[in-house]
């Protein structure tokens, strides 16, 4: 099991050699990991530190606390749930971009001054891009049917995820992302709701909507709206997977376009990955899923349906997105295979087990995070005033992400804002080159 629970402990250590070391050894014996460590107070004979611990479950953490209480030279002062504390009152809020410090200021930003701007936009709707925040705003839409690895928990329960996406949009690319919760599983209801609110935004980001409904919703909205509509579970994931494979190909001396790829799990992520890999030029893409309709959809897109054993036998690169821990057994691994077991929090096979079984390269979903792609991908589309996000734009994003990766790593630092700006510029350029942009006439103010 992964270390999915984060606890912040405040501990007082005697300032004597060995106490902190014994504490660290004990933590390791329970399979826990250290997060942030900060010094709160330094006394003459003691030090107080806040230490974040990543543990697999509450029971394990309770046992760790019991061990701490038995240790000489270490006192447990306080325990907090770091995740719960970070989410109190939500993670996002709206900030004004102009100051309002007087009645004159108010008359400029609101009535009566605002009327003149409204009339300008009425006369020329394209001015909405100049005089409103529409062009830098994205709707983050979910109906809560496929939240992370939690499944169908409802849109409201998924709000912390949507707030997280909004936060990442802002800090990584300066885009304003607004969570939109639709508590309805009917694709038609979702489609009509998004169409109704679409004039407020420059793009629509569909999030955590289960397959196969997600395909119909995205296809309909993409065809009927003149702004980009992207189901991030498909395409954001696909962009990061392609960027990772570009790096892996260098590390393993693999000709990526001539390699055979196998997709285990043909839901939203699996289908999105297969589409982009084929668009990149990979011709042999095998796939398997327990759902026959998913396999039929995959075949219709040019994939080669088979079973799990067939994928593991035929594919040089195996990408798993099933959500089934331990599905891939070590004995299934072929010599020199590349294995990306992407299900979170627990993969189809651990990277360690895959490598021990003979894989040339292996990684899991902790590395392949679609948050590396979506801020720059959407920002670039907004900058270009694109009507769609096409494969050329996704491939431009993937190659840029790959170029920012340090030698030996799989993906770059997600918090590198220069990365997201570079991705945005590459995506904008690809949009302009491929013509998926709105014609905007010049307007004399």
C-alpha cells in the first residue's frame, strides 16, 4: 500500500547525538516516509521540530505514536492532519485586479462608468477579450462520476479536487480556473449545462467524468462550441505519457515511432493515450479491457484489441490505467520492456517489481501527473484564441515538457513556471500554424 495519509507531528528532541537518528530508523521500520521538516524552536538542551509523516493508514500511524511515547529523548507534543488543515474553508478565492478606494473608483469599475464598456462589447462582441476576464478563464466541470481513484462519489465530494486544479491553474500559468459542479449523471444534462455557461469562459476543462459518457460529452461539446473543450483525464494524461515516452526512448535507445505499445485499460485515460500515440506516429498499439464495448471503441480508432497476456507478449511498451492494483504479475514482464503502471494510489505493478522482473524501465502514476500538462496546454490555447485543442498542440506540449526534463528523470519539476510558459508558447504556435484560431477583426477603440 502507498503512503496516502499525511500527519504533521510536533516533536521535542533532546539535543543529544543519536536521538533523531533512532527516530528516523523507527519511522522507516513502519514503512513511513518523511515529508517537510521544520525547526520550530531551539532551546539550550532541546529542539522542537514539525515533521510531516506519510503513512499507509491510521492504524500504522497510531502504532508509530505509541513507539514515540516509549522513546527516550523524544516527546510527542501535537498531531495535526496536514491535509484537512489545508482544506479548511477551501483552497481558492477571488482577488480583485484593480483597487477601489474611493467613490470615484467605484463609479469607474461599476455603475455608471461600466455602462460604456458594456455598450462597446454589445457593438463588437470580440471586445469581450479585451475588456473582460473571459479570455483567461477556464471552467473546470465535473459530475463526480470518476474522482481520482475514488470512483463515483458525486460532484460535491469531488470539489476539493476541482479546487486543486483551479489552484494549479493560477500558480503555474496565471489562468483563472472556476470549478463547476453538476450533480447529474445524464450526459445530455451535462452537455446542456456546459453549453449554457460557455459564454463565460475561454475554454472548458472536463474533469473526472467516467467512460464511456465522457467521450460523448466531449465530442458533442467540442463540435457545438467555438472554444476548446478538453477532457483532461484523456488528453492531459496522454500529453504527459507521450512526454515521458520521449525521454524513456532516449534513455533506452528506443525508436519510439517503430515501437509496439500496449494499453491495459481502455477507459478515458487509456483511449486518450492511444489516440495521441497514434497521432504521433506509433502504428502498433495493442489494447485490452474487460469491457467489450471499450475494446470495440479502441478497434474503431485503429487499435489492435487483445487480452492481457497478448498485450504483455506483443508490446515493447506497456501502459496500464486500470485502477486494479497488482494486475500485472512479475512473470508477465518481458525482457527489456518499458512499464508505466499509472493507476493511483496503487499501481498494477510496482516499478521495483517490474525492474526486478527484467523491465528496461518502469515508473508509476506518481511521476506521470497530468498537472504537468494542463496549465500550459490551456494557457497556450487561450493565448491563441483557439477554437479547439488538436493533436498538433498536444504533441507540441509533450515535446516541450520532455525538453525541460533533467537527464535521468521521467518528467520535469511540476512547479517550474518557466516550463508552463514554454508549453503555452509552443501550444500557441502550433494552434496558429494549424489554423484552429478565431479570426478577430481589428477594432478602433
